[in-house]
C-alpha cells in the first residue's frame, strides 16, 4: 500500500493494474456485439416490454404452428406498396398497418433474423396493451384468436380464410335427455379450447372425463320437455363431435374466489402424457384421434395477479423441445427435459405437496395452465416454411442494420483497446521514471497521479492551486498529499496534459515552515504555563492583590489560547478545496461557535454596561502571579482588580427587578383570587349543555387563558397579561369566525366560555379590545317550542367560508404528513360508530362536510342575518394574515394496537399507498379493503387529496385471508381493484 504522508513513496497509487501483461478486454466495458447474434440452429427470442411475457409465450407457440405461419405469409399486405421494384425505400421505415401485417413481420423476423431476440413493441402497441400491466394469459389467447379469425374471414384465399377453424376449431353438443320420454335435445357449439377443471383431480384424463360427465337435472333444476309439455327429470352432458388439428386444453388454475372477490391460483399437480388418445371421448369412433404433446404453457408464481409466463414448445421439424423465456431460449434435453417443471418465484411453503412420480412419456406440473396437443400424423414436415420475398427484403434490411450496429460496436471496442494499449505503454514508460532520486524534482498531487492511473476516467490537466499557501508556494501541510517525481516525468506530464503551476524545489515555502515552528514552540510553552496556572490557582489570594476572572474563562482559557495560536497560523488551518475538507469542517464549527458566543477571555464577567457584573457566582479571585501568566496570552482581556466595585447601574436594575417580582407576585395572587374557577378550570359553562341559570355567556380566546395561567403559576418568570385579545377570534370586518355548532365541536378548543360574573371581573383586571357574547332566545308565545342562539358580533359568512376553503386547500396540498392505518383483525363487519375513537382524526368533521353554504344561512340553531350593509370582500393577503393569528387546536393522534403510522403526500395515488401498506402489514394490495370514515377507497388512480385522506387520518384496513404466498412478484405486481382486463384494447374492437 501507499505510505501515507511520504511524498517519496510511489507504490500502491493504482499502478498495479498496468504492470505486466494485460488482457485487452479490460480496456473497454462494451459487450461483444456477437453475443447479441443468433446462434446457429437456434430460435429467436422476444423482448419483455415490462409485463408482456404472457404475449411472448403465445407468439412463440403460434409461430411454431407451421400451418398458421404459412397461411399468414399468404395474406396480401400493404408492404408491396412499400417495397418497390428496385428494393426498399430507404427514407422511411416500414410500419405494418394491420394485425395480420404485424404478425407477418414478427414471424418473418423470428424465422430469419440474425438477432438473438427481437422487439414485439409494434405488435403490442397495435393491440393497445398496457406493457406495465400483467393480464390473464388464457383470456388473451381467446380474444386474440377470435380477433384473428374475424380478420382472416375477409380473405379470398380459402387456405387463409379458414386456417383458424382448420387448426383450432372443434365442435361439441350440449345433449339433454328427458327421463320420461327419452327425447334428446341438442345444442351445437364450436370451441377453440376445452376449459378443464383441475380442482380435485390428479390426471389430465380425469379432468376430461369430468368435462364430459353426465349431469342430473332434478328438483328445482328440472328440464322443460317440449314432447311432454312439462318439467321432467333429465340428464345433460357434452358430446364431442369433432376435434381440431391443434387441441388447446386450458387448465383452469385461476379461479374466482367469492369470499374475496378476486382470482386465486390453484397450485395442485396435474399429470399428463406426451401421447393423448381422444377416441374414447368422441361420439363418432373410427377416426384418427391420437394426439402428441406440442407445447406446455407455464405460469411461475403463487399469485394469480403476478408471476412470470414461459413456454416449453416442441420444434415440429426436429422434434426437440425448447424453453422459451422471453429473450432467452434454451434447448431441453437429457435431465433438463422435464416438461411443465419450473422453479417457483417464491420459496415453496412447507404445506406444498411433493411432486408425484412420473413414468416414461408422462409428466406432471403444478404450474402448467395450458397444454397444446397436435394430431399425430405419419409424415413429418421436411421443408421449412418459406418467407415471401417482400417480407424477406424487410428482414434483410433489419439484418443489415444489425450488422452495421455490430461493426460500430466492434469499432468502439477497438478504439477503446487502442487507447488502453497506448495508455499502457505510457504508464510502463513513465512509471519507471517517476522516482526523483538525486536529480531535479517537482511535486504533483497524489490525487492527480491516481486519476492518471485510473483507466475509467480521462486524464484532466494538472491543477496545483489547491496546494498553495498564502505566499503562493507549496503549503507545508499539503506535503502529505503530494508526491515528489522526477523533472523528466513532470516535463512529459505538463507537455501532454497541461496545467500548473509547476512546483519545483523553489516552491517550498520557508515562511510557512518558520511560522509553524514558532507556533509549535508556543504550544509547547502553553502546556507548561497551563500546569503553572493550575498550581497558582490552588493557593489562597493574599490581601487585595487578587484579580477577578470569569469561571467560564478559567475553564476554557487553554482552548482559547490554542485557537488564538491557530488563528496566527492561519495558513496552516485554512481550507483549500477538496484536498483538506476535514479542516474546513473544523474551521466552520469554530466560526459558528464564535458567532454564537462572541466572547473573548474574561468577557464573561462583563455586564451589559461594560463593567464588572454583580453576580459573584460567575467569577473567581486569582493571584497576581496567575493573572500575569494569563495576561501573556490575553493582553487585551478586561482587567478587574479585587478592589474594583461592581456596576452601579446593574445594582439599581437588580433592586428594580426584585421590586417587580414582588409586584408580579402580588398581581398574580390578586387575579388568582378574583378568578379562581378560571384558573382551575372548574365549573366551566358548556355550549352543548347550556346552563339553565343564565341566558348570556361571554367568549375569550383560549390562548389568553393559557397565557394568563402561565403568569399566575410562575409570576417571577412571566410577564403579566394586560389585555384579552379577542381580535384573533374575529375577521378583518369585525365579524365572528365560528358558528354555534362548530364551537360545540371542532372549534371548542379555540375558545373559553366565561360566566357573566367572571366577565365583570375580567373587564376590571384587563384591557378588553372586543366583547364577544352568545345569547339564548326562547322562540314561541305560550309554550316555547324552539331555542335559538345569537352572537354579538354576528357571524361573517364570507370569512367563515374562506377559512373553511383555505383549511380544505391546505389539507389537499400537504407533503410528508402522517396518517394511521388500523388493521381490523376480526372478520366482523366494521361500522363507523363501533370505533368512534378511530374516526376523530381530522379537522374535517361531519358538520364541515354538510355545510356547503356559508354558515348561518341554513343553521336553525344559529340564526344570523347578514345585515343590510354590503360587506367588503377579503383580499387573499389579508385573509392569510388573519389565518396566522387563529390558534389551532392540537391534532396529535394517539396510536392504538394494530395501527401503524405512514408518511404520505396528497399527490400520491391510492395504489402507491397500498404498496406502502403491503410493506408495513405484509398484505398484498389486491387483498386490501380500505375505508375512511365509512367510505370505501377503491379508485387506485385517484390521489389521496381527492379521496379525502388528510393529515392524521385513520384508514381502516380489512385484509382478505391470504390464499398463497404473495412475496414473489416477478413482472409487475398489479392492484386488481377493480379488474378491467383487456378493456380499452384492440382485442375488444371486433
């Protein structure tokens, strides 16, 4: 390693990577472009665009259906307009216009592209699929096949028009037999895949048998027989009439859970064979119904809403199996040939069943969701499907672009290698000549040498300015981060890279060294004097020869002296850019301390008038000898001999202060005696339960009451309260800002109610700026039927409405506020009234929500008139100034068990909040049922501000019972509330 602080040591500064022979691959970070090239006799992969692996698997399965591929190639294409007689138009790229054209181009690239994988984004975009949302693969297969059939039905060529029916379409009949007369009723239906229930089954044949089994129609489910003209017991079953060349068997792994309202995945093992004889299951015997397995589509993961899709597909020409996993394609042979077996994305739980044993030619899988069987024929396809000339030209053009890219990447690699080799030669040449020895030398920073030897960064010009002292020479303290190199090497460095200034032997600063030595001697002397002063302080002071010194100064005089010496040696302590960052921090902290204290030695016993302070607890008498030693370091320190009198002005102020304290105590005692109930908060009136013995109550600000109580409790520490200050409760127009209803609820903590007798005493003791009172009035002639409450001054509706709007605006624009999520543990129905303590969480109460109009217009309990005069509108600035005066109540929330605090912002979405809740409670987003104040939160795209989630809110979390381990989320974890599927995509356009 490099010897720290030794400028002669040139070892361990980064030279080891250049010594000896170097592999040229280390000179670049560019991957070999040939790694992106398709290997011989291999297939082409498809890029996963985010969560589109379910699309990629079906594309590969359809591509390896040679009949479908051939039919698509025969489709007419607008590509013929793009490809002219003399070749492809170079000025613009080909863009397929229809789904068929997209598939044509994709299949042509999958067949003859030179790339290892291609990008299907054009096809996905044409369908309008969301690349970030994983969809149901089985639903995608059905919808796309239906779309493709509808598109091809318009073609004139029958081989193209009927390809979907020929390959995938079969026919079955729903047959109902009356038990009374034996009449059969048939309903014919086409199918493109058979949907097989796997729950409770272990073998594929059992699933097929259940699909075709007879169902009894009895009781309320009896069948109306047209022959008998009455409801009769009957049997119903499905009969297979004809089977397609390609038989798609959908294993219903994803089922709907009625309790949670979501889908769940069944992770049970299903066994299936490579050869499937369907003759026992069809109605018409004697045909060829032996199928061989051609593809297994697999879903890895335990959740129906996340995971990863891959496919095991057989090459129809070679008969070999391949695993298609987006960009990666792997040949399956030997021990790897285990169809349908893929490791789960999550750790398997202990409750999972073991894999059953499978014989030769049979397989079993807990992740397969679709099996594709091909009708077995004697002959195998010998020749590959030929790509049409117009498509091959497009593929050739893409291949030429790929080759150009490969050449460009190879050239960039070569340039990096050439630069690296040149740098290698330079380092080998110069590193041996770096040591100076006895020849002339120069100083260069270690940091620059390390960057020169760092292959990852280009070398910059030499910059030595950070190493200079105030005399523009080499700073003595910078020697530890400098290296001494030969003049020969320095000449080459400056000629190649430039920079400066050059630091030769003449750059060493003698002035800084001399100053440093002087300071070091003074510091050594300071250590001796510190011991001497400590000994002198132990001796008693004789007569009047002593001097007053501050106790704080005596404790820190050594540190103050050191700081003075450091200031004298300012160059040694100054910061100089990045090379001495630690000194910068030390210097800054020292400056901050000085700004805070601004006290030199012995200034701690100065009074505000510059004389000796009157408090003897803060000073100490020291001997003349000790003072002389201290004066050597602090010649400008204030001097106070023992006979010096204290400050006369401070003595007068001290006497006045004692008199004021006595006066404050007397005032506090008098006010406490006059207002005993207000001080102890006993027998206070309440608006919600109006006292019977009075029709008038007065109002003061709660802030006034709290400040007055502070003074009464500690009169010597607080100033007396002189005025009530009710203006904080009024708007700029002089109107009251609170309704009667709000003062009984959310605004009750802002006001204090006063008895009439107390109010008379308050008017005597304090200056009252505004009188605020509430009066109770009985309405009715004989038997009062209604009680109304009016206030003086009256309510100001405009200002009240403005206050509420501003409060709501503040609540909708918060950032990094705390909310609480309370998890409901039992499966009981949670009503809002059952947990009131969880709902009182914000200033937005039910009363605020109901008051759509200004207060006082619709409130029968607070009958106010707007008056005849037209009020002036409050400007925004005046309103904000007023609002700052209003005393807000504390909104601190007390957490309970099963509750966690989360930091949120108003502009984040409900979906993002669910992700936070998932990490806090380990509940997947699609298992979360959230509500606030009885309102269900369901719109995942809505922001928390628009949903009414405000700071200190409490959200109730009801978690559905987990149906699997949701820890594994490979593509993108999706919140499925509500589930829209392929709504809005091109798959539903037909």
